[in-house]
C-alpha cells in the first residue's frame, strides 16, 4: 500500500514521515528562490516554529540543504559546530529540538523546498531511516510539483493556494525595500531580516510595517542612513 503523500493527501503531508521514521515532528516548506518561501504543512507548533525561525533569521540547516541539494543531518542540534548559524542556535536553546534532519525537495533540476524533521531525542538517523526519509522526500517533491503546476489551472487545488500566497506580504515588502534602498532583491530581504531580528519582531511584522509606510529603508527618509520607523 502506498503510504506516501499522494495516498495521505494534502492535509496529511506530514503523516507518512511520522509513521515511518523515529522523529517527533515535521514541517514541509516550499520556496522559489531567496525571497520566496512558504510553510505548506507542519505536524505541530514546534515544527512550524523551527521553520519560521530559519526563514526569519536567514540561517540554519534548511538553507544549507537548499544550497547544496543534500540532506543536513544534525544528531545534536543544540551544539554549535564551528560557530555555524549562531543566531539560529541561540534561538533553539532549551527547545525540545534535540535533533534536526532536513531533506531537500527536488525534481530533476528543479528546487521545490525542504522537509524539516525534528526529534526530542538526541541521535542520528539510522541508515535505513535516512533512506526512508529520502524516499518520502522524493514522493513529497512530485506531489508538490503537481500541486504547484495546478494552482493556476482550472483544476487548481483551493487548499494549497492560500499556503502558496501566505508570505506574499513579505515578498511585496522586499520589493519596496529594494526600491527604497537601491539594494538587490537578496540584499533587501537581508535588510528586512536584520531589522526584524534586531528589534525582536517577526519578519512578517517588519514587512507589514514597510507596506503600511511605518518603516522605510530610504536613507533620506529621516536625514540619516538606515531604516526609519514611524
């Protein structure tokens, strides 16, 4: 019997991972480049929080998995190795995330997103569990590709479309920061992230402030370089 995402359905994308792997939680995230990402499914609040932290901070294992197209397996997620991802490690200190395993979602040359697994027990995946996770990630990739391609068609999936658009405000705000600062799109998103982190805001809160005109990255907006919040 097929226990992959096609059998489970959109509402149960996480279920096969929980059923077949020694893990506690799952998050599935789509992205379309540096400034586009959206959480499609999460099994629990901690899984969703781990995804959101990495998106907000711009660092963490999901970014390495995206860049290398290889799994990132952290049997001891609470230990900082060579100072990598310092903000992310500070953010997860004391959380139940003892181990993290991130698998890229790819189809051929297409990069679709990542699946992020966490466990409350420290330790690496066995070779068989790693192979099973990779196989499930492959099934998830094809499932999401079909759904993404159907969003704008007559057979579009109404359940998926809101998830694909859930971070539209962040993308719009990035474009406004680009126009205000003269930076590139990637640099503009970094400016938003840095401001949100420095002011203990979520990335969406910072984006909303830009869209509502309360935050500007135009150096001339207050006579000094840098953002001005009104």
